[in-house]
C-alpha cells in the first residue's frame, strides 16, 4: 500500500498494489497495518455506506460535530469521482483550504479523512459507486453541510466528465441550500482545531495502550 499525506493535516491517500491476470484483478483495499502506520491509530469501523451517482452529481461538503465526529475511509469501486477534503477546523493553519484526489476504478486508491474535516465529491461518470467506511454511525442531529459552491472555499470543480464531455453540478436540496463557511463559523457550528487535535490524540493514545 502506497500512503501519501494530503496538504491538509489528518488526511491521506492509500493506493493499493493491484495484481492482474487473465481472470481479472485482486487488491487489498484496506489493511490495518498500513493504516495504523500512517495515522498512528486503528480504524474502528462502525458503519459502511454506499452511494451510486450519475455524472455531475455533487455531494457535500458534509461534516459531523466533534466529539465524536466521523472519520471516513472513502473508495470508488466503479466509475470515477473527484474526492475533496476541506479543512473546516477553526484555528487550523489551513482553515478554509481544500485538497482533491481522483478516486476511480483504475488506480483504486482511497482517501482517509479524520474527525473534524469536511468531505465532498463530484461524480465524473454515470454509475460512480462510492463506499465509505465510517468510524461512527449516522446521526442526523450532529451532522451538517456547507455549500460546496461557496466561493470563499473556491473548490475548482470539474467541468467535464472522465470522457471529456461537459457536465454541470447536480446538488440535493440540502446541499444547494447549505450555508457558507463564514456563516457556519460565525454561528459557532464548526469544530475547533485545538479541540479536534486533543480528541484525535486521545484516540491515538487509546490505540497505543491497546497494543
């Protein structure tokens, strides 16, 4: 597994080694050893989600209150998506910044984002299938959204699909009507960088003590 940190602390990409023969392809999409070596903790999966999206579908930016937050290990098993991590932690050196990774059925890489980060993706093909391994179950009362088209964040969303055909964003009503990053910050709805750092370190300490 090739592991690369993103420009936002608390996020990595995991690219597996693929084994091909006449029957098809085999790969290890997740291993505890490589994950723990990169992040310093074990991934305590509590829920797996699956979404299937047409080309142009834009989902996010979604995040959860910390604690407990919701860490995600995200894979695209079919099709292609531009997967985006947004730093929404107030007080972070990279607050408001974003980083993007192409997840597809060719390289089959995954993105991991720890608690306190925002997540969104843009489908680049019909039938793009995304799996999320989640550290906590879905809890609507502590999950929130920021508008993915917020100009303050300025995410450079694609204008063409994986075949070069023009596409335009298709958002749910919830995401289209979501507030901006500034509005969420001013309302006190965003996680605080110091609190998130302390909470994640507690999780890491728990991992080390259990080994």
